[in-house]
C-alpha cells in the first residue's frame, strides 16, 4: 500500500483543509502608497480651502464705524481730492523705493492680480484735506522703470494693493507703514509725511489707538489721519463700482 506523501500528511494533520492562502509580499507597499495618496489629497484640499478663505477675507468689505460722517463721499478713479501739498510729479523721496525691495515688497514690471484690493487713505492737516499724490510706488528710469505692489494711480487717495501673493514674503498683512516706506515719508504719532503735530487716526470711521504703521490694507478699508487742529469728523467714502 503506497505511503501518503508529505503534502497529504500535512493536509490530513490540518483536517483536510486547503493550504493557507499565498500572501502578496507587495501588499504592505500598496497599502502604504494608498495611505500616502489619500494624505496628499487631504492636504491639497485643506490648502485649497485655506487659500480660498484667505482670498475671501482679503476681499471682504468692512463696514464704516459709528463715527463716520453720515453723508458718504463718492470716490472716482482719476480724480484728485484735497489741497495739493506735494509738488513733485513722482513723489517718492530719496528715502523711498527707487527699484530696490522695500519691506519685502518688490518693484515689478507689471501689476499683479493674486491679491488686488483697494484701500483709501485720507490725510487732514489742521482741518484741511491734503491730496495724496499720484504715482507713489512708481520708480521710473530710462529703461522703463518698475512699479511696487503698493502704489497710487491718481490723487484720489486710493491705494492699490496689486500683489503676486496674498501676503508679504515675511508674512502678515500689507500695512500702511509699508506704503509710507515705499513713499519714503515718515509715519509717526507726531509726523505724517512731513506734517508735524499730534495725529488722530480713524479706521473705517472708528478711532484707532494702535501703531499707525501697523494699520492693515484690506479691501475697501478707509483710513483717515488727522494732524494738528482742528480735527474733523472722519468722512465715509464710497469706492467706485468694481474697486
């Protein structure tokens, strides 16, 4: 009588069960790759959501505070508001931006739209509105010049923030201090652009008690700086449609 083979003896010892299934040695690698891909997708979705939130926040329109004047002042692109105080066509001073990077902000050859918002700045000196010069942030030269991400097009007081990124390279928001550094003018509690005297500041109609340089430039933000006396109620400006 023939003797059972070793395989048959093993099967009999297991009660006749089939041999154990063969395990693919690559299975742990497949599982690891699937987990890594799922994690990458979640990171991408999370970053995309965060970026959309940042863009929405940057473009949000603030509400004027309770101290804003009741009669809105309509702004118009190309206009000039206030008394002309700065005479030069290109008002950037020797201390300002002439093509070099200022506060992390580059001088580019075009306008950018990753972040494109407008803030309004109004300056009053001894009760009279002073015109914010046009072409702040323009750095002309024989080769054609360049344009900073923070600049003005006209004398309306509208500051254009046109940046290839949502925030400066060093992080945080774009600020009024950066704009004044590009302009090359002082911004201090007793001196604004060379106009000396105690400074009272308003942001969106509400009195601002913090660091003037730290005032953030957001979409349709309204900043009023009053130097000297008398002071006037901060106007409530209305931006042009599409700004």
